[in-house]
C-alpha cells in the first residue's frame, strides 16, 4: 500500500517535499528525485533513484505519483507528461505561466477523463484557513459578506517585477478566497501606493461579496499573512501564528518569520499526507487544474486592471463538467 | 480661573458632557443647561441655571464657553451664535448637515478673525489613535502608505438610511484619517455588499496613500472600531479595547460594547479637559470648523460616489489662512 | 464647592499629584505646596502658596484637605497632624514604617470618631483590578478559590534591601488581594530563588482561598503587574496593558513601561477624583487607615516568614468598629 | 525500512495511536492490534492482525515495536515483556502505578543493557513547550529562576480521587518541569483550596529554581494547560492555543477544548514520528524509563506532602549510568 513518489526539482520547495515524504508522510516512499544537476540529484536522492531528465522520472515504473517543484516555466509541460502517463501529480503553483497554457492542461485532463492533477495551493490545508472555512460553512458567522486579506513579504526578491506581486503572490489570495467563500470572482480593481507597493486589490464575487487584499512585497517587518472573514452574524480571523510569547528588553510579543516556509510548514505537510492518501484511496484533494487555471487567468486580468485603475469585469472560461 | 460652561442639549451626549464637566473635568464649572423641555432642563441642571432657549444660554453672562449637543440640524446655527457672541464652542459632530452650511460657519469664524470653534471629533483624543499618531510621527513605522479602518456597529438604528452610514458614521474615519496621516483626501470610491451594508470605501491622499474603510452598520456582534496604519518600516494598530480577559463556558476573550459610548469614554473625557484648558490658556485643540467642513464635504461626495461605483476625484474648497 | 487641597512633598509622586489636581481633577484647587527646599516648593507651587513646614500647611485655613507624598518616615506623623486638625488626608503608602506606628494612626482616627484617612493604595482604582472585582462580585466566575499575582520591576533601586521587596512592593498585593477577595489573610509562606529574588509568596485567606504572588525586583524586561483570579466557574485576568500593537523588525507586540507610573497613571487620576469628591460629598473611598495597618502588619510577618521558610499563621489586631 | 508496529489497547489513546500510525506517521506500518474484546480488536485492526493476548502480540515476529495504551495497571508488566523480547516500546504514562514497580522496569532495562523504553509524556514534543525550552537553552531569557504551570481540567471524571489530581494529572508537570529546566526536584509542598481542588504545588530544584503549579480538576470553563518560564533576562510562555479568533454575540476570543486530546494532538503525532524514527535509526527519544520512575516517585511524595502541608524533601533513587 506504500505509494512510490518521485520529486522533480530540488530547490527550496523540492527539498522540503523530499523531507516531508521521508520524515512526515504516511504511506509514501520517496523512490526518485530529478534535478538537471546530476550531482545535486544524487545527493538529495540518497537511496532513491536519481534522474536528470524529468520525463524519464515520470516514465519510470517505480514512480507511481509525481511531485513537480521545478522552475515555473516547466510546470505545464511536465504536468501534461504526467497526465499522458496516467500518473497523479502534485504540481507547485502556478500551474502555468499564462492562462492559455493552463487551459491546455485543463483540456488534456478533461480529455483523459479523470482527475490526476493537484496544484499546490497549500493554504487550503493550513489549519487557520481550514478553521475559518469550517466556521463559515458551519454557520458560526452567518452569510459571508466581506473578506479582508493581508499578504506581506519582508522584502521582494531582486528579480521581482511589479506584475509578480500579482502573478506570484496574489495568486494565493485568488485561490484561497474562492475556496473560503465557495464563490467565483467577477470584478477586480487595483489601488497602488507610490512606487506600486503595496497594492490594495478589490474583487467582487458572483454572490456580491467583497474581497479586499493588501499585497505588500516590501513590508520590512517580516512575513505576515492574515485573513478576516466577515459574516452577517460575526467574524472569524487568524490568530497570531505563534506558540509562545516572550518578554524581553521592554518588549512583549512574538517573532515573525522571514519568509513563508515556517508559516506554512504544517500546510505543506498536511497537503502531502492528504495527496498521498488521495492517490491510493481517492478522491482528489486540493486545488484542481481548473482552480490553477482560474488563479492564473484572474491574475493576468488583475495585472491589466492595475494599468487602468478601473473596476474591471473578469472574462473567464466555462468550467468543464470534470470539475463540478 | 474656573471656566463657566453651558451645555445645550441633554440627550445621550449632552448628559455625558454634563457628567464629565461635573465629575471629571478640571477647571470647569457647569453653570447652565438648556433643553427645549423645561422640566428636563431643570432636572439635569441641578444647581446650575436651566434654559429652554439656547440663544439665551449663549447670551448669558455667566456662560463663558458653550457645549452644543442638541439635534444635528441645530449645530450650525448655534455655532454661528457662539461665534457672534465671541464665546468658545465645542460642537458635537457633524458641524452642519451640508457642506455649504459648514462652509458658512467657517466663513463666519474667518470673519471673526480668531478660532472659537472645536468640532467634537473625539477620536483625536482617544489614547489608541493618539499612540498610533505618535508612532507614525515619531518615525517608528516609517512613511505611512496605507491605513485600514474598520467601523462596525452592532445594529443601525431604525431611522438610519443608507447615506447615514457615510454621513453619520464614516465621517469619523474621514476626520481621523486626515489627522492620523496629516494628509488630504483626493479620491474616493465605494464597493457595496448586497443590501448596501457593509460598504468598503477606498480613499487616496495627496501623498498617494491609500485609506481603506469597512463601514458595517449591522455587524451584529458588537460595536468595534479598529485601525491599522501601515508604514514602510512597520505597522501600528489598536490593541483589543479591554482591561480584562475572561475564561468561562469554554470561551476565552473579552466582551464588545453595544455602542460607542464605553469605547470612547476616555476620548470624551480627555477632549473635554483639553478643550476647557484651551479656552483658558489656549491654543485651540481638536477638530476645527475647517476640519468639520471637510468631513461633511467629503462625506457628501462619498454618497455620490456610492451611486456611481467609480473612483471619484474630490472637489473641495481652499483652506483659509486661519486654519494653517 | 471647590475643595482647596495642599500637597506635602514634591518628589515623583508629589509632582504627579500636583499635576493631577491642576489638569485632571474636577472640583479641586491646588492651594498649597510644601517642600523642605523652599525654592523647590515655590517653583512647584506656581500661584498656590508655598510652604517649607508641613505642619504649617496642614494648619493653613485655605487648606481643606491634604495629600501626603513626603518621605515614608514622615507619613504617620503628618497623618496624625491631619487627624488632629480634622482635615481629610490622602497619604501615600505605606501609612507607617511599622505596624505599631500604623496602629497608633488607627487609634487616633478611632478616637476622633470619624474617617479622615485614605491610604494611597491606588490599585483599587485601576480599571483592570476594578473590572476583575466587578466580575467576581457579579458572579461571572463563581466563588473565588485562587489568586495569582505577578509583580515585576525592571530593576530594584540601589537602596533596596531584601525586605523592601516585601515592605515596599508586596504590600500592594497584600492590599489588593484583600480588596479583590473581600477576605482576610491568615497564613503566609515564602519560597525564595537564589539570591532572594524572585520571591514566591503564598498566603491563605479566612475563606480558604490561596493567594500566590511572584515578587521579582530585577525582572529585567520591564515593569509588569499581572493578576488572575480563579473562580469555580471561570477566571478573569488583566489584559495586556497597552492601547496599540506594533510590527517592526520581525517583532509583533507592545512595549512595557520602565516603572509603575505609566501603568497606574489612570489609577492615580481616578483615585484623586474619587477622593476629592468623597471629601465634599462623602462617603470615604479607597484604603482606610485600618487597611494601611494590615498591609504593613502582614508585610512585617512575611519578612519574618521569609527567614524561616515555614508556613506561618498571621497575628493581627482586631478591627475597630469604625472600619466595619 | 518500514517499521512494523503493534498497538496494545484500543481506548481513547490506543485508537488515536492507531490513527496516527495509519494516517500521519512516516516509515511505519500498523501490523497488529490487541484488545481483550476480540470483536473490538478485529474492528480496529482492519487489515492488520488482531490479538486478544498482549503477550502474543509482543511475541509476534511481524511486530518490531510496541505501543502500550492498555489500562494503567498493565503498563509495567507489558513493558517488562517488551524488554524481555528486546523490542522498543512506547508506553503510555504512567510507567507503573507505584515507584517501586517503576523502579523494577528501570532495573530490567538496565539489566538488558540498552534503552528500549519510551514513556509517553508527550508534552516534550508539544511545539509550545519545545519553543520554550529552545528559548531557555538558547539564552533568550537568561538563567531560569521560576516556572509557573497551570493545569486545568473542565471536570474530573467520576472515578477520580484526590490523589489522582497528583498521580494522574500533576505527573505531567513533574516530567515537563524537569525537562524544561534540565534540573531535578528536591522539595515539594502543597496548598489546597477548600475541598482539595485546586491544589497549588510548589517544588524546588537542585539549582534553587521554584516550580509553582496550579492543578485544578474542576475548572469548569475548559481544558487549559499553560506554562510561563521566568528567567533573569526575560520570560517565555505559551501563546493562546488557537488558530483563529472569533467575534460573535458581543464576544471576542477563542474556544477551549473540553479535554486534552485536541490540545496535544500535534504532540502525539510528533512523538509518534520521532519514536518510529528512533526505532530504526536511533537514538532514543522522549521520556525514558528513569523519567517515568521519577514522575511516579515524586507524585507519591507529593501525595504524602498534601497530607502534612509541610515543605518536604524528596527521597529518590540514584540514576543508573544507562540514563546519563
């Protein structure tokens, strides 16, 4: 019953997935690792098989399921190869660099006739977001009317461009807002502070709800993701993400992480366990290829709306039956 | 050196001002109370003089300074009478029901040549807002780029209409945002949830800052005002407004007040002490007539922007030298 | 109806009382200030009368009530002079350096036949303690069974000796615990960390309740007073004493004050307003001379118990009828 | 490399261990389940082997490691059987019902010459306790001087007797306090509220530190475990154990669990993963048999000290070399 998993890519996320499969995932065995750098592949693989060609890893008989954590530009092509091979795949976000390419993955999966793709929008497995959704769906706060999101990075990487605040960071809020509200976005609008950072992005849903998101790439003080869901009877929001509070040098409080890894470590672990389990006993879990398409397609249109500053109606494909 | 103060109006706020003057204000004596209902005026006045005609109170020689807490429609007229009498006046917000009328008060004060009017935007004296401004002005969070405001009422009064969410409630955020940021608003835009409640109002300042405000008149769970100021180096926000935390019946936390009075009791007290002191030793404190005009003028244009849904440039008068 | 108040002593607390009387107290006028240093007395007095002899201030006809904030050793003698003059007095804690001397003040007040003395155990007026007592007395947490107190100073003054942790600091917890629980202490016991700091002091009440207090004179990180009251149905404790929370440099939280003044500023103000009001319209407020005796008498026996380490039954005088 | 694990007992904890091994533990396979009730054993076992005789499970060749979650009275005997079989064992606390029996387990392990026993004091794996220990050991708060523990249950089970507050509940604080402080307890003393609940238990360590623990079996409001570690430079304590905060019906805050399972779910999972890993790649993790002996031995002497009320020096065996 142990699932043989191959991991493509050994960067920050690839290495974390390898660690999770080895140390914290039930019912899985790491059987293959791929990296363009053969020495790196071998070093990370340990007693698993090492590959430099990702297509060879996907084709390998011992590999029953694939994790894709290679550079973004390769995601769509490798996911298509997994679909062709009939193997379940957990692909890091984004599913593709453009909505058109993402839609081709969707179409291939539809043609294959069954769900094989999970996109790694791991926030759906974060205990805080899960508790918020449970509160909403359980009726604790009444009908949702407004969602406040905050997404702050300590500092944008050097290679970040303005659009990446949307296509790389804000895509998380697109996915998690759709998931939390069980609703689809219909309009977007962007206000930008001087220099284009932070952005304040306002979306509306097909149920008339408002989704407000601050995306601040250079918030300086630390990595901080927050969400508050406002309902007609009450609200639910994230508690401070810490296990301890410290008093020291006139200060009371807690520390922020410098990046997203510590904040979402549990989410990645829970996602991996749920995905491995879904590969063996089903049903599919997490964000689908269709969810991946929508995140990318909406992000593209947010970038366009950033240029005009106007409230913009979204134009999106029709969801295939496979995802209903 | 004791200041003789007369209070016009004995409703919720008038009665609170009377109490503050009697029990918690240094250097003041309550010398007169006015209410259209003579019995009510006498009952509240105690050993102070009772009036039914507010103009008679203003004219009375024992009254050195006036607090106006009568119905909104009377504010501008009574404030003009105080200016004419040369007596300092603390007028409850709003200064006037329309921007035009507010501007007439401004013009009268300019003509009088000296500052006599304080408008009771008491949040400027709230310890939490004051600490936020001190943090910003002291450089603790770097240059301000974004301000998140939340203004939730448990339930709108029966007589509330949609526009009142703006003209009665949101005016507070207009004033406090200008004060916190030391900036002027240039554009407004409104997103509305189904039924027009809550509103999400976005303003931009002449320094390019973004001010986002949720106004929720029927938030159900309690009265809750929150603000978070985001700077380039950090943020400062209100702490939970409570002195104690309770564990009981599986619950940890604190209670919300049902309305604004407990939340801003300290602000009203500090405002009254500061105003009384300013009447005797100057300089003027709190929101000026000009600030009162701006709050009302911006609110009017937010109401118009609510109808169009579009980002709207504000059109405002030029500030007279008296307020610089 | 304005009460003429004279203040003896112009140190940290004397200067604060002068400020409170001038700026934040209703119905009072500062009419006299006394300091052994004539220049200092004159400087602080402003347009009030300046004295170098405290007995002269007490005797002065314009002085209707007296605040004693001179060195501890003078408290009992000056309080006796106020009783002799028949003038209400607010005396800073401790009432006297020994239980015997405190008892003489009690006896003098009993002989005078009416309550004239308030001892400045200001915590009784702190909004957090007041809300805790209200929660207990209102039945919100059931019958009290345990009280956890924490009393931490950033650093003990140079002139502090071991016993002062008890006689100068812990006396506050003796008074506030009696007041919160409406109970009398019956036993004490002390555990001491290496070097005698911190102390963990356990008291039992006549209702069988346990009072546990950490007194840490050199807690390094700041001035921090905390209390949690445990009842059979729930608990109530102090919330963090701050109006704002800050994110900066990877840190979330609030700052501690360096000493007690900012923490208890509101308590001193409320105490002064309540005392001034009680001087004109009664009844007596705050800690009585008897309360002052008990705090000092229990502290003396805690010092003795510190030496033995054993659980020690308290030996206390019988309360005169005047204080029932 | 997969470890075949057998679980003895299918009560609350046994069922949870079975679930953890199936769903959240890496490198382990559930191969056997034992319960005196054959039908229950079969139902829980699924496709694993079902046993009614625990000794048969321990002897089974497919069972490489054993989890003991049967009734307390059986722990020592079954652990001895595992030692005899040379198989690693994770035994739920307590290790034995008496210090003498616990010592026999220690002696058997010493005779076996290697560490096979882990006692399930799972708090050592709780992220909050782990972060506190890391803060202390990393120097963030200076040398530890005092530890405040709070251990509150909503309600004691019907079958609870007074001593069980110590032997069943307080044993957790004995173990975690030793572990946090890396110190040994030397004295104990107990104060009891009316009815014997809550208890306030004070221990001292061989480094002169003070450990204060409230044990309240009928705290009514929920299950709540808290710890604050006080050092010479600062303090570290548990943050509220919640991922979300809710506003509803005038209330802000979070919910307490009704018992320990949700609070320590992560700790049990991390313990199980660490123990499985230690069984295959070593070294031993968690509380040893010697730790288990000390918890039980100290608890016995706390029960005695409860009867006398006096500060009591602990009398404990000498640690064998195996545990150094």
